[in-house]
């Protein structure tokens, strides 16, 4: 157990001052000995005094020196978590997504362009089908993806010539579904109301309204499908007041890169595509490879926001701060699919790592991202309590609709694949550079592959997470993240260590069975 924080001990004074009423320990007192590493579940935050409503809580924070977030959540650069769909979803909710680097350079740059070109209401990647598939096959596709309308193109691919659109209403009363092709039931392109590429959302709304249509396709000059606009999406245009946007009104996006010499060309292409921040992706960030990369980026692109990492000690952090980083990524071996600590015997308990790195980073005005170990809104709150400006999440967001990959069913449960970037499968795709394994004969896995349950769309899931964090800050008596950090460093924010029995007591217990619903 940590030594008593004597500067705040209620047993040292009996003069009736305010300090006499402070229970628990300050973070400084808790982590001072450095003998034991603590993670989020080891700690419990003691409540403060409330004089505001939960709706008054503001979660605005920083991703980096130059990028503000209204929601302090970042999606991890993992190939089963973040590509353009996730980056768009995160930015619309006030966070930001980091597109993974297990992609060819041009493809990663194209993912950035998709985010920067996105406009609310335009569906840039609708699910297309071929006119030759049966209605029964369409039923299966619909059950998997959940969409109600499908553009029909000549080869079933986006960017090909549009043949028509088929909706759920078109096939409602079809009896011989196995032998009826889509082409017989779709609304043909000649009967559709469409618009040419370049149409504004306002113009599209007028076309939809005048034509009394639910959808209109956006076509190129040769009749090829470029996008789809749904009336329901236009009505939602004003539903994203928290969106993370640049000075031109475009959504913001970050990308991960490695530390190889050829990654300098990757950075150049990503900057041309409009990327707002680069995250150097390394499991152990205190290397001369990363330091050389950071110094080069700072010299070549002075205005680019640069995130270094991963680090878990003050010395590691200082080395990267000296290279000019705009933020630090903190965490090593604590992800749900990470086996670094098991395989390499190296890393640090996450609460200890976040607090110690945040303390030195604060002296230099550098925000930190608590990367890994987050499995609930309570963990997000605890990470912020340790000094983090935002959290980076992988498993927490895995399984949402916006993650790469298709859903599948196992034992009646709708699932998606999720894997660590240190897994053998991911390393074969290129992430071995992250673990300095590019030239090794034997690749040693530092992660696993698995599955996660469907969590629905980010649009519904992120508000659940943020509402939980708001309740946490309210219970602590902090109306915003700035006040939370002020109380952390002044010693006003108090903590206790939980015994294993206390941890069990703090969870669901004593029931024969129960159903856990995350939100309603």
C-alpha cells in the first residue's frame, strides 16, 4: 500500500481546517513510492461536491497542441478499427480517428481524401449490388449490413454505371424470392430522379423535395455512380454540432506512419492529401528511428501536428518532447489484444504510466493520449483523472458499424473480427515495423486475433460513452476537464486503492442472472 500522503493527512491536523476533511490520497501521494504499478481498476476516485447539472459538464480537451476536441476520444490506428468510415464517424462526434498504416501509401492517402471530402448527407460508399443477384441473396445482404436501399450497378461495384435502385418496399411482396432477380424489381435508372456530381446539399434537398423521393443518386458524366443522398441524412445535417473541423470547415483526420526511411514519402503523400496530424506508430517510442523521424517531420512540415510514442516513462517522454512533438501517446502492453508484457516482460501499468508521463508533459504544454486499457466510460474518466487530455480506444470501438470488415454470425451472435497490430496476421500486412521486426527471420507475436460483438453505429455509441464520462466528472465536482486537471495537480482530487474484494463489490454481484444494457 502507498505511504500516507502527509501533506494532506487528516490525522496531522485537528484545527478544524478544510484539509482535515480530505479523505484518501492525492495522485502525487499515491504514486510517489513508485514501488507498485497501478492500473485503472486498482483505483477509485472519491466524490467531490456538486453544484451544477450533468448537462453543464463540458468535455472539450486537446488531441495535440493545435487540435481541439469536444469529445476526448480517439480511435486507434488498427487495421480492424480505423479507416475513413471510422474517422468520419469519430470526427462527427467531436473526436478524431487515426487511420492505420497497414495500407499502401496511395490507399492510405485516398482514405484521408474521403474524410476531407465528406459532407453530411452524402453517402460516398453506398453498398452496391448487381442486377443479376436474386431477391433471396439481397435479403441475406440486407440482414448483414442493415441497409434498406441499394444502388444497382452493372457489376455491383461503386463507381460503375448505375442501372437502378432497389429498396425494401420494392421487394416486400415478392413470393418467389430465390428465382426473382433484382433487375426485375428495381426502379430503373431512367425512372430515377438523379443529380450530377458537384451538386450542393441544398440543391439536392430541393431535388428530393420536388421529386418526393427518399434517395437520389449522384452521377458522373458517363452515368457512373459517385454517391447517394438520402432524405433522412439531409435532415440529420445539423445533428453534429460537436464535429471536429479544420479552418475550412472540413472534418479533421490523423494518420499513423512507421519509422522506416520510406515512411518519409508516405508522410509527404498524406500531407498532400490534407491530413491534419501524423501519429508515429511504435510500441516502444524511445528509439533513434523515431527521433530521426520526428525531427525530419518537424523541419519538413512546421505546421503539421505530430504525435510521438508510445512511451510510459518520464525519460522516454522527455526525449520525444525534445524532438518537437505536439502530443504523446502513452501505453505499452496493456491493450486487450496485446501480449507485449507477457512476451517481452516490458511495459507499465497504465494508470501509473499516464500520471507520470502527463506530469512531465504538462511542464512543456504537451497533451497526452492514454492509449489502451479502456473498456468502459469509467476507465475514460480515470484516464482523464490521471492527466490525460484524451483517450485512444481500440477494443472499445471494435465491432461498431464503422470499423473495417464484415459482420458474421456465430452461435446466434453478430460479430466482427478484431486483432492486435502485434498479431502475426497484422504483422504479415506490414505492422511488424511497429515492433522493429521487419528484417527478423522469426516473427514473434505481441498480440492476438479475436472477435467482438456488434456495438451498433458510432453515432449512438459515442454519446453513451460521453454521457457516462459527464456523470463521472459531475460526481467528482468538476465541470470540465480543465478543472479536473487543476484539482489533480493541486491535490484536491482524491483516490484510494481498491482491494480485490472492493473491486468485486464495485461490480455487479449477488444475482442469479442479469442482463446488461449499455444505453437506451
